[in-house]
């Protein structure tokens, strides 16, 4: 009940931001659950390129946005570090920042394979901070997938089918 009261006391613009981020966390979690990673990544990249709606209110720093994402992720089942990193990419890019999504792999003290995702902005980790970064070997940064038009993909598919005499 305290959370609801606290939410209601927020300025209108911040309430809107909270709702949008919470919806984005749920959406990206769902995408990661039902789609192959490559497809989900392409959709997240597309969302990050969309212009932000003009929301009146004070600009937030990357750290403030990451803190909001972290707190709201607690309310979405299965919102892992990967979900939070992809949400942070969308939110930060729309806010005018240049986030870099990073993945790392390693083994824990029981020699079990582990992976971790985090986001860097201006060389600082803004989301996904962990005490045992030294266990993870960073992979190359996740690049934005190349833009590929769905219409162009369909046209190429139809052209290929026509050449093979299937259409």
C-alpha cells in the first residue's frame, strides 16, 4: 500500500515514466521468453531507435533511470539482468544517451557456467553492477542489429521463390 501512495505522490510526468518503464520491462521479458534472442534483440533495437515522446519533467541521469529500472524489475517475474539491460538500452537511448549492452560469461565457485548482462554509459556501469565482475569474461559489446526492412525481406523471399518456380 505504501508503494501505491508513494506512486500517487509522484509528479504526473514521473508517474507516466514509471508506467512506461514498467510496461517496457514486461514487454521485453515477454519477447525474450517467446522469441529467439536474435529476433528479440532486433525488436529491442528498433524500439531504441524510436523517438521519445516529449514528456514534461526534469531530465534524469543514466544512474537515476537505471535505479528506476532496477526497482521496477522486482515487480516483473523473470526480469533478469538481460531483461534489465535491454530495457536500459531502450530507455537510455531514447533519453539521448549512448548505452552499450555488454555480456560476460564465466564460472562460479562450484564451476557452474554463468552469464551476466550489464549496460555501460560513458564508460561507467549503470545497470547490472555485481561484486564478482572478475568472474566474467566480457564478450564483444552487443551491436545494434542492422536495419533490415520487413518489406525488403519479403520481396527478396518472393523473388527467390519466383526464380525457383514456386510462385
